[in-house]
C-alpha cells in the first residue's frame, strides 16, 4: 500500500486543493490532485522574479484549478447522461415547466390560470387519446428480434414511451393555450377553435418525434443510437439490402433502417448483439 508524502505546499493551497478536489470525478481525483500540486509548487519555488504580486498569481491559479475541476465534472455528467432516457424526460419536463410559468405570468395568479385552463383541459382529456390512437394506428413500428423482447426491457421501454408521450402531449396543450391567450378575452369562440387546431398540429408533430425517437434508441439501455453508417448501394435495392445502420455505444445491438420499403424488408430491424455474442461464446 502506497502512502503519499506530506505536501510541501502552503496551508492555503493545501486547503484549496482538498476542497476543490471533491468536485472532480473520483476516478480522476488522485491524478488531478498530483498535477495541480506540481503546478502550485512550481509557482511558489520557480516563479519569475519579475512577478511581485504573489496574491494575484495565487488568485489566478485558484480560479484555474476550480474551473478545471468544474469542467471535468460537467464532462463526466455529459458522458453519463448523454442520450439517456432520463435526460430526454428531464428536457421535456423543463420545457413543460417553462410553458406553464409563461401561462402563469400571462394570467397573473394560479387561481386565474386554473379558471382559464378548466375548459381547455377538459377538451384535452378527450382529444389527446383520440389523436394518439389515430396516429399509432397509422404508424409502423420496427421489428424487434432476439432477447431484445425480454420482459424487463419491454416494460422499461413502455414506461419510457408512456412518460414521453404524456409530457409531449401536455407540452403541446400548454403551447396551444399560451398562443391563444391574447385573443381569448375578445374572441373566446375563435380562441377555442384555434386552440384546438394548434393542439392537434403540435400533438401530431410531437407524436411523430416520439415514435421516431423511440425507434432509434437501444432496446436495452434506452440510449440514443449513434454513428449512422450507410450500407449497400442504391442501385441494388432489388438485389441486396440498402439503408443505414445505427449502433448502441455500449454494444447492445444495432438498428438497420432500410432506404426504401421492399417486399422482403418493409421496416427497420433491431439486431441484438448480446444474444449473438452469447450464442457465439457457447459454441
């Protein structure tokens, strides 16, 4: 077991490193501390004689190491949450919260907002299921194969899809209500018709994105698929497969999206690499 020698730095620098290193991800914390200890030691012992303001140099180094630690933490969060279902739902919820705050500001109080939303929300509860059923019946879902249809993975996908659909529909509702707020006081009937029209348009656009996003996510970790690659030649559509392949960064599988529908390939196909690797290992 290795023991670190006592730090030769002044007390202020040691305390600053001890506090700021908590921000750095644990896997990179020790290397980061050693690098900044070397930088601070060099500053105190090998600095230029022309630099007379030690306090100014110390302040610059303090700001620099703090910004470096914050960058490492945000970069770690970016790698952790990039393309995840949690980030997708969080962004939708943030947009919904923002549109609700705009509606609250326009109406002046929660009581007035409740009165204003009472009738439109009643129509929303009737219109939203009808629009979803109609859109879902007209859309096509991709083919899922192998162990991608395991029960727990299927349940997680359905919960994520339901939450995403609900937040998207509520966001479309709030956007349509906010757009028609200005004319509601003078032309209530026209405002109700326009609100319904805008709600239907926004919901159809949102549902199209929901189905598209759901299809282009991994069936195991629900992360967005990446690195699209073109496969096949357009001139050989009738002879060989032609389209785009997207893969999961964690190696769970890949999605094959055909360029055009044919009698033998009418929709996208999910190829589960976990099952394939398991079968190969067992041979």
